[in-house]
C-alpha cells in the first residue's frame, strides 16, 4: 500500500502542478439548454398531437397514459435519441443505496433473414425488471425472491448520457413495496398538491394545482486525483480518519467567495456545459468556506425534477472531475478542523396561477393567504420535528451537525424578529367573531405590513436547521451526500397532513357561523400558541440554547441511532399510512436499511483505521525510532558517557515518546477490533447501531491522537500521509 501511495504521488508534477485543461464555453449557455433532454419543445416536434396532450396531462394533472400512447412516445423517443447517436436505453432510478442505478439494453433487435432493426416499444418504455433482492430492501425481499420492477415516471423528462437514453423511473418490489426514493416522493407531492389546493379555495378558486418547489445548494470538495489515491482512508471511507491539521486551513477566511482557481474554473465551466445540455439550470458557483471547497446552485424547479437533477448532477460532477484530474468529495466532513459540506434544501409552494404561497402579497387579503401557509408550515415542523431530523440522519452527517458550520441536531424554526412580532399580534386575536374595529386593526396594522417587514428586516440565521428566508423555508441540515428526496418526502408529507387538519378545523368553525376570515384567524391563533416552543431567533450553537430547548421539550438527537429510533414512533408510522406514503412494513424496512448502513459505515472506518495504524503508522514510527537509536549509539561512541547524555537528550525523549504512542495504538487497535466484533454479532439493527455509536466510535479518538502524535514526529517517514494535508489546501 505504501508503494502504491508513493507511485500515485509520482504522477503529480508538483513544480508546475497540473497543466490547465482549458474549456471553451459558448457565449450563450442558453443555446445548450435541454439539448440532450426529451423536453416539452422536443416532444412537440416528435410526438403526435394526441401523444403530446396525453403526456402534458400526465405531468400537469397526473392522468394515466394509455398503452397505445406509450407506444407512440417510445417510437418518438427512439427516433430522437438515435438522431443523437444513441444505441441503448435504460430505466434510470434511485435505489436506497444513495446513488443512482441503471441497466442498459440495446435498441438492436435481430429479425428473420439474418437482419436486424432498432426497436423500442411502449412495453419497454413503461417497465424494466432489475434484481430487487440485490438492492437494499430491509428484508422485504429474500435472496431467492429476485423480481422487482422499474416503471417510467413521465413527470420527469428523459435525457441522454453518452450513447444511452435514460428514462427516469420508480423502483418497486414484485409485491408492490417501494424500494427507491422517487416513489414515496411522488406520493408526498400528490398529497401536498391536493391539500394545498383545497386550502387555496378559501383565497382563489381559480387555483387547481399547487406544486412544491425545491432549490438545492450543493457543496463539495475537489482533491487532486493523485493526492486522493495516496490516502487509503479517503479512498475507502470518503474522509481522512487521521492526520494532523495543516498550518493554514480556513483561519484567514480568505477562500470564501474568493477568486476561483483557474484549474477549478475549467472544471466548473465544463460542468456547467453538461448541466445545460441536461436541462439542469445551474446559475451559481463560488468558493465555500473551507479550502478547496466549492458550491453550485440552480434555479428553483418542481421538487421531483429538482431531486432527479441533483442526483444526476452528482454523477456528472464525478465524471467531469475525473477528466480534470480531480476527485470530488460529497462526504459531509471529509477533513477535521475545516468546515464540512451540506446541501441546503429551499422549499416552497407554487400555484398553477403563478403565485408563490410563501411570498407575501401587496394587500391584506394576500397576506392572510401567506400567513395561512406560513403558520401551517411552522406547525407541521413543530408536530413532526423528530421525523424531519431522522430524514437527514447519517453517519457522515453526524460529524457535521452542530459543529459551528452547520445547524445543530435540535430542530427549531427561525423566522426573524419582525415576523415573530407579527405572530405575537395574531396570537391576541379575539376568540370567535371579530368586531369591525378588530378586523381593521388586524388586517391593516398587522397583516398589511408584512411586505414591508420582510423587505427590510428578515435576516438569515445560519445556526437554524429550518429558517424562513423571505419567500421560502430553507432546510439547512441536509447533508451534502444525501438524496434530497428523503427530506422532501417528509417535508411534503407533514405539510399535507397539517393543511388537511387546518382545512377541517376552519370548516368546522365556519359551520358554527363564523366568517371565513374569522375562522382562519382563530385557527392560526391557536397554532401560534401551540408551536411557539419551536421558534427560536438566537444562536443555535450556544450551550444556553441546548438547555433552553430541553426545557421547551425539544429533542436533541445528536446521533443517527437516536434519530432513527424516533422514526419508528407510532405517531409517524400512522402519519405515513394515513397520507398513503408508506405502509408500516415499508417504514420498518427503510429504518432497517438506514441502521444497517450506519453500522456498516462505522465498521468500515474501524477496519481502515486499524489497518493504517498497524501497517503504516507503526512501521514508519519504528523505522524512524531505529534511526534515532543508531544516532544515539553514534553519539555515545564519539562523545562518551558524560557529553552523550546532554547531546542525546532530545533523541532519547523522542525514542521514549514513540514507544509510548506505539503502545497506545497497539492496545487501542486491539480494543477497537474487539468492540467491532462484539457490535457486529448483535442481531437487532437498532442495538447494533447503538453499539457502534457508543462502544466502537469512541475508541477511534485514542488511536487517532496517538497516530497524530507520531505523524508530527515522523514527518519524513509518513510524508504522503502528513504533507498531503498541506498540499491539498494549496491553490
């Protein structure tokens, strides 16, 4: 392994670094937009009028596509794809592995007479059959029960990658359970559409559809590929398990929004070109806080398409990075001592009449509409905060949450002091009918001031996991490696449930004789009272907030096992079943998958850390110690006992220190491997994950600290392992 690491470094010409791989970018990126997408414009060109109308109805109204229409669409897709050199097709899906998956089939079909044609039918478009037992399924499928299906999702456009037509699809088992991220997301989107549209009838009966929107912000690190290959821990776990911090990290705050290095800019240019071709509306790029950390963000899109685009983007980023001799890191905390990476999910609701329901209006009527969706969102988070926390739980994200760079694990809502004061005024609304004076006061002096308040006074709070930022809510705690679908499934499910409950309560008050506005104000007032505990305007990093949150009854679920245990609460199981998102079996299976993944990640890290410590750190330290011993012997021979003791004092101290740290590592590794085996033998997934969290992970620190001590003493022997950090953070 050591030889391989040195060989990897030999490929890197440090004198002139990597040569610039310059990229020519078109004057107008818009000319490339959706070039490789079976977009609405392309469909108009290739589809019959009947087929085009059917696809549009499926996208906008959720209507089913008839089989004969699917045949027409398949032929049109094939003709368009083949005009661009495509030879294969695949159902592109998002299994519970955390990555995307695809099985390629050729259009090529032999026929009689030794001839062949290219064929693609509606049956091929609608469904494929990958192996369901070979993907994570939480026990839903046995090894001998292999059948599973991918099914075409017409609401997300097909696209071309290389010479393959990719058809966005859901993935389900033979018995109908969902085995991917997309299927439950689509159900949640339908649920919130129906719930929000029903509520909108109070304000605008022209609204027939409400679409959740998402704008994600993808953070990532770029590492030179040779330097990446020099680190077995980075290659195998996505993070550095040991290594002392560089002298210069992010202390000077000089990387954030700084000038983008030329080599990175070339990567970004090519990435943006590929994004445009695939219809990903990437608009923002910049340096992030940590050295060699960057961010990309697109325009807002419908949630399903936005989730597909983020998953597709992560795949494209890895491919483009490889061409520029980079390796891309999506791990939430790949390096100690510098900021980790997140993926902020900016969520809102948009109507088919062009309104953003979380954007205040210009008059009291529109602001009552805004307050309705605003307060209901806060109430939803209050009721299901622990479920939202579980949706962003992972071994890698545990390193990041609450680390003075990301929100804490306590779920709270930030809305800004001025909006908070508006809610306090609404809390004073009279119970029951309002007098004319109260109506005027409420609508003109409270509700009517919201646009001005938001324009001038709504700030951002980077320590809040759920913050209102003007016309959207930002879920800041999502990890950079996560699939957006999981948090979006939860967010839209709880919003749908809350809006349904709100509609029932308002209708009940209207039936008692209250006017519509009075009923709405009365319900909102009660919601504000009920969910004030979750609203917090201060510093989420402070110890005082942790204490205050506990008093308020808010859970501080710091680790993934703690968070996932809450996910199995009957309240959440019943919620999913009521809203038609998951049945109990599906939730249990997904919980099992996440727990197993957590344990497996920690298990791999334990094995890699043990291997590096025993087979790299200790041998290098002993080699250096032997050189010191030879040096001491030489000094003794030259100077004799009297002068020798003074001259060899530091060498003797180093020899002793090396032996002490080697002993700590050896004993630590033995304890770690024993704890790992004990945890691995536990059959219950929840208890196993807790054992890895509470028994295995704490043992990392002793080995890491002793290794870091040796690295600082044995610099030359461990050059690829130590100097790597300094070189990594050099532009």
